[in-house]
C-alpha cells in the first residue's frame, strides 16, 4: 500500500506538485479519509446548502472561504439570517452568532471569521415565512394544496392539480384572494377562456389564493321524470332528449301483471322546464300504456322535466288469492279461496256444513286487522293509565277496589261494560262508567272454551274479534 502525505500548510503549489509526481496505475484503489471527529482543524457546514459536511480549517478563514457564492446553496435560501454555532472553552459550551448571509456574500470583506470546530448553519427562505401555497378545490382530478413559486397563472395551477374533470363547468370559476391589508376579493372568470390562454381570464395566481371549479348544473340538479305504480322498478329517471312515455316504462323494467294498462295517468308539464319561472302547471292526461308500448304515437307523448307517470293496479287484483281458514265443527275444515262479496253462509256450504256437534251460537270470527287494532288500543290504554303515579280505581257493582294499573286492565278486560255504550277507544266514557261488569277472561270460560251470555259481547269496533254470530238463549 502506497501513501501520499499532504502538508497542512495550505501551500497549493506544493500540493499540486506532490499530486503530479504520484503515478496512478490501472487497478489502483484510492482512499481519501475524512477528517477525524472533533479534529481541531475542522469546521462544519449544514442546512440549506448544496454540499453539507466537514471541511478543513485554516487560520484566518472566513465564511466566504466556506460558502463562496449562491451557487453553493440550494434554491431560495434565507439571505437575512444565518448563524455560526461556536464551541468555547474551557467547558466547550456552544454559543450562537448570527449574521446576514446576503450582506456577507455581497461584501466578502465584511464576512464573519470562522474558528476551528465552528458549525455554519444556513436556513431556507421558508424556514421563517409561510411557503407559497394555493388551494384548488372542486371539479379537478387531484384537489388539494399545492406549492407555487408565486408567479404562475390559473391554467398552470389547474394543470398542477391534474386538470379539470369531465363534469367541470367551463362557463364560470372563482378565485378567492386574501389581501394583506384589506378584505378578501373574488374574481369570476370564464374557465373555458382561461384554459385557452386568454390573458383576461388566465389571471396570475398569488400565494394563499383559493381556486373553485364548479360542477355542471345539469349534474347537480338534472332534469328527471318519475314513474310510480305497477312497474318493475318505480322511481325517478333522468330525462334525456326525445324521451317518450314508452321509453320511461321500459327504463323502469316494464309493466307488472297487475298493471291497469288502459288507465295510466300522466301529470305532464307543457311549458318550459319546471326549474324556470315560465313553467306551466301540470295537466293530467289519461294514457293507454299498452298502446304506447306497442308503438302507437298518439298514446306515446314526449316527456318534459318533472312529468309523473302513474300506472294503477287492476281493480280486482288485490282480491286474487284471498283466502279464509275455517276450523272446528264443520265437515271439511281447511283454507278456502273467496270472491269479493262472498258471505259466511256460502263458505259454510262449501265446507260441507256444520256437524251435529257444532254450537253455532258461539262461533268466533278472528280478523287480523281487528286484532291489531285491539292490540294498539290496549297498549294505548295501558300507557295512559301508567302515567298516573298512583293507582287506577276499578269499580265493579257496588264494591270499589284499588288495584294497580295493569291488574285493572287484566281483571276488567280493558274496562268494557255490557251496560255502557262506550267503545274501547273512548277513554272519557271509561272513566265515567260506574256500572261496569267485567268480562270473563280466557281462564273463566266454560270447559268447552266458549264465553257464554251477553258478557261475551262487546259494543265496540273490536266486536268482530270475539263475538257471537247469533244471540244466546235466555
């Protein structure tokens, strides 16, 4: 291994002479060792510089020997402030000396002197002031904050944000600007002209500006038509050019089997768009939907914004599949289909009539709608009675008893009285009744499971839930 001793005297001529005499051959490896840590003949450069690191020190060294010009710095350094961190003995505590970097580079004779083990720290411009940023929002591909040099135009800012989206409204855009010594200002521009490079619209963008790009109005509140009723997918659909009634029905998935195709109703706006002041009131038109789907132009009118098509249900469709279940002492108990207006006598004949063991005077008719109504009335009555913090007064004949609210409801069977004309929904009549005879509960029925006597009759809308078809014998 060969070594080359370089003198520390700083004689450049002697250094070049020594390097010229040292011959380098093919395959040689050259190692240049760094300055050892805490070497007393070293200074350090860090921060916003092109080549930070350790540098050799010589007596009488100045800042300009370490940083010769702005070419040794990164772009946009802070020219007003830089600092030298110096280690002073005997305890080697650091002290900071600040200086004007711009003045030192402009007048090298005024540059501060550097001592061994000094650290020169150079700052960037935006270490002491906000970075120039703009905010681009709305219909751009990548909305957000972007760094700018402060000398760009609106089109440059939009391209920096990825450009505008296909839904951008090119007729209008706004630039909001906060003045340093005044209120904010807004600039409304034609975005189409700005993207074309028009100087009047492609304005200069300053730091802290906010650019707002709008969406097309027809995308925000598009023209639409609505279809309701007996179609596969009722709802609202966008209105397109040359759209007719048949197109709307096909867009909704077509008609259902239950549709009344001869009596469709179209609420049609004959004026301009419903969003304008010149729109006229809707007119109701009777349309033949089946004829429109078959291609008849007379029954297939063009649609306007806001039109509503209603396809009604066939008159007897809800009666298709209606069933009644009959159980008990009949010849053929089971579930039977019924026709509109069919009576109980017809159903009994279809079921083979009553058996000899039947007791028709105690037949019970149960209807789900009435049962639900009774349950709702029961819950409402319980809620009203439970609002009383004390108890409810239950009067039966001449004897008065004090019972909790829920026990009162159970014992008096919702307070219904055979001698009171009040119904289940009339709470005022319930409170005034003093001749109340409680109904029998399910446990108080006869062994045959049938409630006897007039006690089983309810003078209320719930009569159909548990009532006799014929009065019992006295």
